[in-house]
C-alpha cells in the first residue's frame, strides 16, 4: 500500500528461516513481517512489526513460534523452552541485521536523491 500524500509505503515481507544445528531442524521455515516506511522532508522512519515465524510443511507444528516479540525469555515452560528461546533470539538478531540494512539503503537513496537536486 502506498500513500503519496502522507509519504507512507507499507508492505508485507517474507524471508526463509534456518538455524544451524541438527537440534534446530524443525524450526526451518519462514518469517513473515510488515514493513512501513514513512518519508517526509528528507527524514524517514521505518517500522518492522508483526514478525511471525512459521515452519515448513513436514516440520513439527510445535516448532512454529508464531508472533516474535521483544521478550528475551518468551517461553518459560515445557521441555523445548531452551530451544524455542534460542530460536526467538536468533530471529530477533537476524531481523535487526535486516532492519539496519534497510535503514542504510534508505539513507543512501535519500542522499542520492539530494545530490541529484
């Protein structure tokens, strides 16, 4: 969705997810998210939210973690809590790297546009 008057672009993203290690095989799948970019007067704001982890077909549904939040220890019970929390932390870190890369690309695009003007 794009709103030229307010300078807002909103989209849905999807990326594959994999964590190294045999223990984490069942967590292989995808990360879905919503990205919202607001641009005004050479400034920008980027929000990435609604980060949802789902597993590939054939993997155990119990390994699908659903909505990923900022919480460090989301899972506090069950035999798999240690592995679930490790995957949540890994997803958080990978999404932070993705977000930072997005920010850098937007900064470069704005700087390039300013040079052309």
